[in-house]
């Protein structure tokens, strides 16, 4: 075996063996599942994060207001059910839309051609004092859905900023600006964070730490008193969005390994990870680093073989090379390469792969 490669293979084997306990966990059924998110268990344990996640569970799309629920209403006394479930907040547009979305699915399933009349009749029984407002909200919802379907192709061809402006113009026209902003509040917050990240990425001279500080400020500004709970509930997503910035990756690439490891740990710490989760991430980073170094050596040897051999002789030598480097994964890597995919020529995304 190549002397240069042998110590690295041993180190990688030890890292993989040790990390098995760190990045895999056993499901109730007994099978092991990869834990690609060491922050997830910690985030899910927070009561505030659980409450916020429940509130945001139904994420909006460009086509539908946020708050749609997949839960079917119970059979039986629907009037009592609606009053119990939605009555305390029925005057809020967000609550109204959640209820209407649920009832639309329910009645469309029961009566595809006459569902709207059935739904309106139920609303009149459950909330007679708000019937006109709820009927109007339903009509707004249906008109908006029709508009989105009619203009889907046109919107798809527009630049992002123009598409966003056109959609919001129609939302404001149908629902009124105040109501529309309440119905799509989650989308507005996400857009604000996206715009902040673009600004952070464009800053020419900021350090990774300074960019993280700006990022946290933008989250605080966007989510206000709920920012801490939101971060706890979305640690992985928020870390990924920050690490995906080209400026952050460029800075991490330029660092020495020890400095890069410390910066990655600081980023995760700023996102609220506890010491145990931070240590799991540190170990996963070491496994990834060893894997990429091994892949770099493999690609160098592969290129040298490709310059010396061709045809069946080259393939035989590549088969032996993959077996030496990757053992059980050799066949998978061979199939990837046959399809034109070379995993070790992908860009290295520090903290991501």
C-alpha cells in the first residue's frame, strides 16, 4: 500500500468508527439513521421552539396564504368543533384562513361539485355574526387561487423581483394590504432574512464574525421577541443559509485548518448549540476533512492512471484503485463515475459537506 496513504486510511477508519456513535442514532424500530443535524435534538427540546414550530408548521407558498392545515375536521358536530377550535381568535385573518383551508379540503372531498354552498352554510351556523366577512374571505381566497393559476406561466418567466412585486400587487388588491401582510407574514419575514443575507454577502471587507453578528441582528429585527425561539427551532436551516454565503466560504477556504475549525465552532455556538452538539459537529468536521483528503489523493492517482492507460486496462486499474481507497464504497463510486459524476471534484463547502 502507498506509504503516504496508509496513515491517512488508518486515521480515517478510526474517525469513522468513533463518529458512528456520534452521527448515527437508533430508531425505535432498531435501524440506524444518519444524524446529519447534530443541532436537531437540542432545538426540538425547547418548549418555545416547539410552540413556534407548531404555529409555523404550514408554510405558505406563492399560491396559498400561510396557515393551511392538513388535519381533517371530525365527523359529527362541526359547529361545536369550529367554535371550540377557532372561536377565540376567529376575528384574526390568519385564523380565518386556516379554518377556511381546512374546510375547503373537507367539503371538496365530500361534495366536489357543491362544496362551496355546504361550506358557507356551515359558516352561517357556526359564526353568524361574522358570516359576511368569512364569506368574503373565502371568495378572496378562491379569486387569488384562480389568478395564480391563470398567470402561472407568465409569473414563471419574470425576474424574481418583478414576480414578487406582481404577486404582492394582486394580494393587496384582493385582500387589502393590511390583511395580506398578516396572511403572508412568514413569507415577508423570510424575504427580509434573504435580503439581509444578500447585503451581508456583498460586504467586501467583513470578517466571518462580523457577518455573523450582522446576521443575528437581522434575525432579531425580523422576528423580534420571538427571535430566540425561532433560532432554536431552525438552527440547522439558519446555519446552512449563513454557511452557503460565497463570502463566508471564501473566508473559510483561506484559513488555516485550526482557525477554520474554530470559526465553524463559533458559528454554531452563535446559533445556540450546546457544548455536546458542538463536539459532535467538531467530530463530523474531522471525518469530512479526512474523507476529502483521501478523495484528493484518489483523484490524483486516478488522473495519473488515465494518462498512462486506456480501455479495459485502464478500467481494471481503476477498479483496483477504488477498492484500495474505498473498500465497500468502491462499486458505488464506480457507478457514479460511469454516469459522469465525480464526487471529489465538487466544490468543498466548509461546514456543509
